[in-house]
C-alpha cells in the first residue's frame, strides 16, 4: 500500500501515536461487529432448541428449559447471547459466571453450549458470539473461561483451539448410578 506524503515528504500520519496491537488479529476481533448480537431472551428458547436439534440430531428441551430458567431467574449476570441474521436468530452461546467453586475464589465463566444453524455455518457467527462473550466477560473482570467438550467433537475442539483455548489441568471424574 502506498503511503500518502504531506509537506516535507513526511508520511501524513507522522507523529500520530499508533495504538494498534500487532499481536492481535483485528479482523477476528471485529467479527462480532458483522452480526447483530444481543442477550438471549426467553422468546429465543424455541429457535435455540431447533438449532441444537439440527446439530445434535435429537431435542434437548428439558436441558434448555433449565438453562433458560437459570439465565432468566437465577443468574445475576446474563452471559448468554444470540446472533441474528436478517432479524432471525441463527446462533447462540450459553454461558454463566461462577464466583468460586472447589476452593477457587476468582470468578470464572463456563460456556455450557454453543450452536449455529447449519445453514449459516462457516460465516463467522460462532466466532462473533465467542468474541462478544469474551468482551462482556472482560468488562466484568472475569479472567478465565472454560468449557467441556467431547474429544470426539473434532470441529468444536478445533474451533476452540483456533480461539486460544487449551486443555486444562483438570481431571473430570464420573460414575454411573
């Protein structure tokens, strides 16, 4: 790109402070600006359930009813978001903020689920949702976000890896009853 020169053959922006961060991908950071993203609302429940069913092959209505109830009535912090395209919800991310657990005292966010309508996949919607969520959490001074993912879900593991997530030093134990 050719730089414009002003008087004395100096670049026109000479002497202007450069606040950009060369270590940050500004295009990725601004992916949230390409789609309207807002807090999830109760009337988004049915479309969230439909999108999730398209992705998982079965309906998880009770799970989402419980999550929406937690979001609307029990949680003081709304961390769940939806993305819209032409006025229609096309993606969602559901998260919560925990203020300490298992001996930890610092707040941490937990991503419970994320989904994008398959018809809108690969357009940056998931990245936009995650970017906005991280911006919101940063404003709340939350320094860590975590999630659980099946190691068999290669596309989600890859997405999270591309967005800076790393394996945690945590062992998850379960027992069938």
